[in-house]
């Protein structure tokens, strides 16, 4: 997929240029946390934007803001008071590379930078900026990712139902995937059917990504994952594997794949999104 490489290079260059000359430990930690990763959320923004004929220079701001928000969430998730992970993206977690205090501040700075990127977008109308910031706030805040993390922490050593686990991850992981769809949609007018199908697509994709994470943690090494493969088990956290079992978790992943493709099948010119999704199914990004 040539467009995948084009957009991956584009967003990596945008983020690298932000921290070309780090002035202090805080900026070094921000750059360390923001660089690397698969950029799936940014790629999703670009592919949806292509589908909706949104100019690439507008999508750049959306992609950057979502990647900064994602990087912040990983830094804070890895902290000792949260998931307590020492490894991220195949290298020491931010608090291990620097210090716990610096990692907290770097996460805070990346979170606020996400909103600064949208506020400073020159090619987006003020009214659209307000809507984008609202979407980003809802995805990140106490009704989105923060709520999901809170539920996750309080659920340790408890038995959750499948529905409770789905609800948790629709907030913790799914909210940001949903924002990757909602933000481009906020810039254009589409039919209610396309709007619904794209949002359903994002919801199922975010959930599938978490099911896959649980499966990979249960079956892969830390070297393969680039992060600890035992943190959830050691913390006695509920996962799709612990709740459903390995076989049924795999079946549930297949069910979500079918739902994702069904959402896209009704949307014209969605070939790139379909190919993107199939690569997610295979985790070949």
C-alpha cells in the first residue's frame, strides 16, 4: 500500500520536526515518547480523510494531535501507579528512561500539545476547531480514555462479564479510534448512513485491536510485542483471554472482523480503509 508509506513518512516527519532541537529534559522526554510506534491512529485519519476528500494539510493537524494524545496515554499508562510497565515500543518506558516525575510532566505536556495543534491549525475554520477540540476532549477525558483507565484499575482482581469488559475497552482503547473517524467527519457533510457506518467501523476496530492485544500478550514474547507480555496477568487484570478463553477470544476477534468489513462494504471508495483493516486483522503493520 503506497499511501500507507506516504502517510507514515508524513506524520513521522511532522512529529520529528516538532522536537528537532529539544531544549531540556522535558522536551527530550516528550520526543522520546512521541517518536516510534505504528501510527495507526494517524493512518486512520488520513485514510478516512481521503475517503471524504479532505485536503491533506488539514488532516495533518488531526493526525498530529491524535498521536500526541496517544503518546501521552502510553506514558501515563506505564507509570508505577497505573500499569507499571518497564517496556514500551521495544525500549524502556518513559519513566524508566528519565524519571517518574519527568514522565508525568511529559505526558501532561503531550496532552495539552494535542489541543494546541488543533487550535493553531491555519487551514481550519474557528467553528470547526471548536468541534474538533470537543471531540478530542470527549475521547481523552472522564467519559473516554480516563474513564476506561479508571475502570481498568478498579477491576483488578475482580471478575468482569464480557459486556463489562467491552464497555471498559470501548472507553480505554476505542474512544481514541472513534475520534480518528469523528474528527474528519466534523469537517465535511455526509449522509447519515455513511456517518453511522464509519462510526460503527471505528467502534469495532478499536475493540478488535484490544482483543488482539490480549491474544498477543497471552501467546507472544516481550521481544515480539515490544512491551511486557505478563503485566496484565501479574496484575490479575481481566482480559478477553481470561474471560472468554483463548479459543473464544479468537472467535470473537473473527466476529469483529466480519462486522468491520460489513460496515465498509456499504461505503463507496473504501478500498484503502478495507486494506488498512485487513492489515490490522493480520497485525502486519
